[in-house]
């Protein structure tokens, strides 16, 4: 009998647990025959705002759109610069280009792997308009330190929380602030729909009318368009799925934390380094990332043992071909570059069984 594979993420396990609820919610949408701008999206906005202890939530078609519209809402445009961590998924940086501005990259720290606040000020120029901080892998970045910089230089702070649904910073849930906090509900996220989805939360009411207008063709009244807008609405089916899943998010996050703790306490191999967890951070472990000097050898070894980890991210933003015009080079951001060459994402999802977890831990300890 062939040994069972342990994969990085198994979405089917979650679906089978919720199958009846999910199919029922989708069937209701089909019966009502309303696919956009209906009660499911409105309900999700209410539910997610409540979950994030936020005054407002605006549902969108994906997380990239959330970042894009957030920058438009704060007035970033052509000729501006936005500071972005070099160690993040490329969508964080692309949002800056979408509004005609230029991303200016900053290195991450060598322990938390988040944006390094001590490296930001040297990148600020007269063109700098905002900083995007990323709650990478589900772990909040040092918001207070970055906020001090934005306040000193009169800049905006946008939070990329695409991987941080339910994480806490100093006891405050991510999404409960006056900043624009951007989420993704891509299927692989801790809270993911079937298809694409995104959203923005904020306690600052002044942004909401324009965000809602921009997502809907620049229109408040049908066929009357006040500005160039976009079709960035969340669908009713996607919202219906999220309304089901949101009820389980805390339970799933707690299970991820338990899995992470087991990794952290039972992996004893000195070749393995974990992401440092500061006291201000309560991560929800969207990813459990390690580093090792022998990543390729470890991957081959795990694969031979039917364990298939993930990789986030093999090329830092500043070295992507798409940004060759910015003239960054190898050596500019040594921590982000080290991470890209040595990081590995271990299997991590709430339904990972104890036997599967033990197998991964034992294999890494033997390596």
C-alpha cells in the first residue's frame, strides 16, 4: 500500500467538514438569483467588521484590489513613492504601480522577517506618500514603530493583512484601526472563499463612500459615473461562503497555533531556525516558515518521505524581472535575499492530523 502523502495544504479536508453548510449557502444564492450587490455581501461586511472590531468593512473582488483602492483613497498617485518591504508577495508592490506611483523597497529584519523600522527613514524622500506594512505569514509587524515614523513625516500607513485574519498586535485585533487594513480571501487564506475575494477595514468613516464608489464603476447612482472607477465588487456566492466560514475562523486559528507550538517545541534539529515571535505579536500562522542552510537538500529529503512543503517566496520583490527598471541588485537587501534562498514553509492547516504532524517533525529531526 502506497504511503499517504503529507501536502503543504489540504483544502478538501476543510470543505468536507462544511460541505452541507457551504452547498446550502450557495444554493440560497442561486435560488434568489442575485449575484452582486445583494444581502450576502452586505451581511459579510457587517460580520467581518464585527469580527475585526472595526466600524467599517468594504468587500472587494480580491486582495490586490484592496491594496489598489486603499492607495487611491489616501491620494497616492503619479510621481509619489510608497515604501514597501522587499520580503512580501509581489501584489503588495504592484498596488503601488497600479496608481502610478513607485515602490521603494526596504529590507526585513533578520529575525522577525518583517519590515525593519530602523531602515525606513533613510528611504524617505520628498516624494514619499505612504508606507505599506505587511503582517507576513500571519504575524503582525511592529506597527507602533512604523506609526511613529509615519506621524513624524506626515505619511499614511496602509496595512497589508492578506495573511493575518484574526491576528493581534499588543492585544488589539488586526483591522481595528484608523488605517486602511487590506485583506485577501483567496482560497488558501485562513479565511478563504471559493474563488476570489478581498476587503478593507477601517475605523475612519471618511474613506468609505469613495471606496464603495471606486469598486462600483465610480458610481453611486446606476449609470451616473463621478470618476473613473473599477469593477471590483465581491460576488454573492463568495460572500455566502465567507459568512459560513467566518464562524469557524477562531477555532481554525487556535488549531494552527497549537500546530505551530508543537513545531516550535518538538523540532530539535539545530539546522532549523524559526521566525522570531515578539511579545507584541499574536500570530495566526497562515504560514509556518523556517530557514535552513541546506534547503534544497531538506526538500529532497522530505519529498522522499512523502512530505511536500511549500516555498514563500523564492525571489524577493526588488530582484523580480518586473522591477528591473528600478535598478536594484543582489546585495541591496541581504536579509530578504537570505530568506528567499533559505526559507521553507512546513505543512500548516487546521485539519493537519497529529500523526501527520509527528511524521513531519520526526523527519526534520532526523535530517
